[in-house]
């Protein structure tokens, strides 16, 4: 019984620490895509799969682009780039995370409703265009555009 209690306390503290860390970062690794596609790969997919990929790319762009002048890397905190982690800055960042989540949900809904009406070829080219933007974002402002 004692070991279970200790484990639960440890789990609670770990969860709390992780939640605090998530609040003071600009964006997490979870929001970034892990795979880029070729035309051939995309041409082999059904329209529903393409729409899902399209949504994932839009999410990364919506999430990362506002911070491009500060960082293009995930899990960077305010203090990592010299911004004080005071209550005002944390509230501002938290509000931005809420707004971004709402924007992503709205964008996902509109994409899910309307993009299936697009020609498959145009969806594929749009995904490739989004992926090109994401690659440039990941290179950063000091990279070779």
C-alpha cells in the first residue's frame, strides 16, 4: 500500500511538472509533423487520407509561424530566449495557446468540410506546398531560403 501511495505521489508530481513545462513553452514537439511525402506517396492515398495530412500541415504552420522570429525549435521556453517567466508573460502565452487551439479546431472543421470538394491533384500540390513551407520554417531565419 505504501509503495502504491509513493508511486501515485510521484506520478502526480511528474504530471504537474510536465504541465508547468508545457505552459511556458512556445510549442511542443507533438505539434510538429514527423514525415514529409513525395508526390508518388500522396497519389497512392485516398482523398480522406489526404485531407488528414492537409490538416496536420496546416496545424504546424498555424502553431509555429507566429514564433519564427523567436525560435523555430520545439519545447523552447520563455526563459530559454531571455523572456521573463512572470505571471503576465505566462498568462499571455497561455491565452495564445488557447486561441491557437480554437483556431486549429475551426481550421480543421473548415478544411474537413470544404477541401474534399477540391480536385485530388490540387490537394496533393497544396500538401507539398505546405511541407515546403514547414521545411523552410524548420531551417529558420538564418538558413538558406
